[in-house]
C-alpha cells in the first residue's frame, strides 16, 4: 500500500518506519525540515511544507495514495483542520483526474460539523 503521513514527529516517524519495514511505500510531510531530513532516506518521498496552509496541500500527491494519516500531535486544532480539509482536496484532485467522486465516511461529516 501507499501511505501519506502528515506530521513526522515521534509518532509519525515511528509509524513511517514501521510501515516501510512492512514493505509499504511511505510519503511524509512536515513543517520542520529537521524532521524531514531525519527520515528522508528511509521513506520514498519527503516534503517540507506547512500543511496547515491550504495551498500547501495541493503539492502533496493525495490522489496517488491509499491512505492519508494525519499525525500532527503538537497542535490538536491543526490536526482536526487537516482531517476536515482532506476530503475537499481529494475530491478536487480525483475529479480533475477523471476519477469518480468517492463517498466520504462519518469522519468527514463530523468534521463539517466542527468546522
């Protein structure tokens, strides 16, 4: 499987390593370049971006992954906002790529209520 992990702190880094060791392809993103530098040789691709910036999400290959994991631990509000924004970007990218819209699960409905 192909995973995208947003947030490469302690949890995100350990998860990325474990998933890579299990034979999965892992893409990572973090705002801190030190976190990205520490793991970039271990995962397939690493991005240094501020994922709380809506425009920055457009850089990530959201349409090419099987699962997106938001592992932002220091700022719970940023983590919730990211989970809420992802369906919007995924839908936009899939529609532009000609892929049929996906039906979203309960988490996106809950996020719409929180947002």
